[in-house]
């Protein structure tokens, strides 16, 4: 792939870069990293899940501007050399309460961002997700596994939006010869992660710092992997500079049981909270782990920050969230009432899963 490219713009210190979703968790860290490389950055965001405060520290930076813009409407940020399309609700709490908006930003929004890249001959990188693998039957998940996704369950608004955005990105590459990349991001955490997004790290950190019981669903033996944000952004930038057009997993392959993760949180916070077990949500995956062989081979990338270190680096941020009175939100609270009977668990067709992104 790639022999028909009409233009390939390399990311460099003189690039003008568009970041959609710039006021979000990952988008804001990406803006920091791009500015650190000397780029000029135009960020767009409709602030539906992100916060302007995430880029407030860039207010006096002349190479950065933030435009309030819904990317589901056509938009023109002026000439750019690279487009990073990161706009989308990302946590289960958000995308289940913003289901239609999530489908629209994955489809119309991604198309509008691709049109910007096409108009200015810019390169394009799509933020995708390990949710594309659904409830995987292959462990760990390599990029050539096509996944096991329920197209009609409550989480399909996100999974299928991202799968469509991958298809659209590949179509622009094939039909319009746009220079594209696709990153499949696995569960990432760090400062600026929404403290109220219902994900494992934010929930456990917030509960520990408030002295509340840490809630674990099931017996806590289900595993997850957690990538610290600086590792994730480094992998994304390496992909952006590469010639790789096929999807690339970027995540931390180190597996932790949820119980081990809770114990790490207790050690880092010094909290005396107790652990409380609750019943496992239907369809909760038992294991989730990226195969990063391709990232190692093609990008020379692998994560460096272990969970204990990443939690320590995130501690001050979560302390400030707790001081502001932000509370954890359970995933189930966001699920809209089902209007149709869901097939029984075990058919892999629906049911509320209290799972992460991934
Ligand atoms: N954080 C993770 O672990 C993770 C994992 C897999 C994939 N991703 C992907 O990375 C991207 C960023 O995720 P995040 O964790 O930073 O989430 P986030 O919610 O913090 O950031 C997403 C940003 O997109 C903005 N946005 C949403 N819809 C928009 C629209 N229509 N127009 C303009 N802006 C819009 C939001 O306001 C927000 O600022 C998403 O595409 C997400 O799917 C994240």
C-alpha cells in the first residue's frame, strides 16, 4: 500500500497541525507534545466531554489556538500539514449518554476531518480503539484479528463508530490517495483523565483518595492493561512519522488483575480504604491485552512507565479533582433504558458491560 500516494507530508518542527478533540485528555497531551516539537497547533473541540482548562496552560502560547467547533459540521482551519483526528466521546459513561453524537462524530466528523486533510494535502492520523476487537476471542489481540463486536448492543455506538472511521480512513487512502495512519489505542490513563468517567483507574484513585470503599466488580481476577499517557503519545507520534498505513496497536501489554490494580492504588495513595466486591456486569471481558509486536518492530516503540510509577505521576492530579469535589460515576448509570429485549448473556449480543475503553 502507498504506491499511489500523491503527497506525503512528514511531521516536522515547521508543521502546522490540526488536532480535533484538543481539549480532551489525550488531545491536550498530544498538543503539548506537538508544540514541544516546534509545531504550530490549531485545536478544535466542541467541549462536549473535554474541558478548556485542559489547554489553559497554552493560553499564552503563540503557536497554539483553540477553536470551539463541532467537527460534525464541515469546517476549515486553514492550511495544515497534518491532521490528528481525536474528537469523540471515549469513556463508556460518555459514549453511552451521547450515543447518537458518538456515531455522528465517528462518521460525519471523521469525514469532515478527512476532507480537511484532502483539501490541504495533509497527512491524517485517526484515533481508533481496541474496542474494534469487541469481546475478543484471541489473546493478546494482534492488528490482523478482525474482532468480535456486537453491532446492536449498547456499546455499539462507540465500537461501530470507530470501525466505520477506520473503514472511511482506509477508503480515503485507497480512493483519494490520502496519506493516512490508524492508531488503535488501548486503555490509557494519566493527568487530565476525567475523574468522573467511570474507568478503572479514575474510579479507584478517586475512591481511595476520598477514603471510600474501592469497588471491584466480580472477584477482581479479570485482567486489564494500562498505558501511561506519555508512553501512548510517544507511540502515536512515532506512528505519525512512520510510513505505516495499516492499523497499529499502541498500549501497554503488561496485564494486571483489577484486584492487583486496586492494591497498587492503595499503596500509591496511602489510603486505608477497604475493597468491596460487587457483581460482575454482564459481558465483562475476562482479559484484555494488546499485542504490540508490530509497534516494537516497525516503530521501535514500547511503553516505559510501569503502573506504580504512572499512578504516582497521576496522584497530584486526582488529589486536585477530589479537592474540587468531583465524584466517580458508575458505568451503568450512563446506559439508556433498553427499549428492546436484549438477548441473554452468553450469546454475546448485548447487555451492559462495565468494561473499559478498551
Ligand atoms: N483514553 C483512552 O484510553 C482511549 C482509548 C482508546 C481510544 N481513545 C480515543 O482517543 C480519542 C481521545 O480520547 P480521550 O480519552 O482523550 O477522550 P476525551 O473525552 O477526554 O476527549 C475527546 C474530546 O473530543 C471532543 N469532541 C467530542 N465530539 C466532538 C465533536 N463532534 N466535535 C469536536 N470535538 C468533539 C470532546 O469535547 C473531548 O474534548 C478518542 O477518539 C477516543 O476514542 C482513547
